[in-house]
C-alpha cells in the first residue's frame, strides 16, 4: 500500500502525516524523523487536497474553533487497540477520563488501555490526551487546557 507523507508546520511544531490512497489519515505524529520527499513521489491532487483539509482542521482546533475532526481516519493496529481508540474518540471535547474507567467500560485491563493510548498512531484526531495517563508529558495537559477554554499554549 502506498502512503503519501507530508510535513506539517503547526503551532505545536513540526508534524508528519501519512494518508493512504483513498485519502484516509493513517498516521499523524509530532516528530519529524525523515524528509517525506525522499520516500514518496509527488502525491496526486486528491492527496494534496486531503493534506490541505487536515491543515485547516488542525489550525481551527488549535485556535479553539473546532471541536470535532472530520478527516477520514484509518489507524493501523491490533483489534483491541482499535476498540480503545474508537472509545477514546467518543470522549467529548473538553472532557477527560482515566485508564481505569475506560478499561472498566470496555471490559479490559487498565494496562492494555494505557499501552493502546501510548501507541496511538494519530495524535489529536484520536484524542488520547483526554485519557489522563500516568507519567504523561506536558503536551496532553496543554491540549486539555486548550479544550477547557484557556487557549493554546505550546508546552
């Protein structure tokens, strides 16, 4: 399967996105570990439009004017992780939960929930920052602050 990779410049810093041939987002990560131009040919028009759509939604989210992303997603991972990510996507904007509560709701062990959240391939759009994880860094807290109406402040 061909993936089209893009570099994104956001208020959060450099990000990298990967879309499949149908324009569904498969990966969105903060670190920029390689130059996508070295791994992909020039993407077709549909892919460039999908990337621009993602850009607009990320900008609106970080400006506090978007609460629900509508970019088509296709995260890759084990079935249990997929189930957890779907449950995480159902957590309302501005709300949070803990791994124990989510695990109880899904009939899973809390450690499985923590591991699935930690392996989330699509940051922000699968909002694992709404699950308060042990030892989390400053970014999830900054995103919860944004969603509570305090605006975006880069950690």
